C-alpha cells in the first residue's frame, strides 16, 4: 500500500467510504454529492445503472471482523480463502450471521475448494499427494473418488459455506 501512496492504517476507513459512495451512485436516481474524509464529488451520476438490483454482487475477502462486517453491509459474499472445516463452522458462519442480521444483509460465505477427482485416496495418500500439507490444510481440498469429493463439499455446505470457487 505504501508503494502506491496509501497509508495502510487507513485502508479500512477508505474501503467503507468508497463502498458507500459506489453503492449510492449505483442506486440513486438523483445526482450524488459526497464530501468524505478520502473522497469528494459533486453532482455525480452513473449511467446506465447496473442491470442487477439493487446493484451488482460485491464479494469481499478477509478474516478480520471489519471485513466480515463489510461483506454483510455492502456485499453478497464473504470469500474465505481456504478455511479448514472447523473454522467455517465455528468462526466464519456465526461471525457472518451477526452483521447480516445487524445490517439486514444476506451475504453468504464462499471459499476456495481445490479438487482432484480420481481413485479413492486414504488420508495418508492425500497428504503425500499434496506436498505433505498438514491435514487441516487438506480440509478444503476435495480429493479422491467422486464420493469423497462430494462428501468434502457437503461437509463444508453443512458447516455454512454456500458458494465454492
């Protein structure tokens, strides 16, 4: 952030202000003016308006509480990179539910899920095949037979993840 002239300590406030401005521009039928800490504009409009209503999907990524709040307040998806199953169930899903309720949001949880479909693999074979990764890091990896892959995805879905990348 420093290399492009942005004080990294302000990035959260900058993001909140930018998201509020963008959403207002996307949804307002009137000219929009704003005089924020970071962004200013007078009599602005976007045309044509987005086809998606109320506005296009916004995906937000992050692990910290402010990122989770931004996803609920402005977005439609919180992207968790490759969380282990326990973290989806015990942290992400409940932490996203609270700000969704507070902001009237409906952001869903999404995450990366690497897949390798082939023969049935034992846990040891999975671990060897994937560079001796710790077992927890293999959680979001659907590897093995189609049934094993489906079971992995089903477990994450039941834990609260609705979208898979």
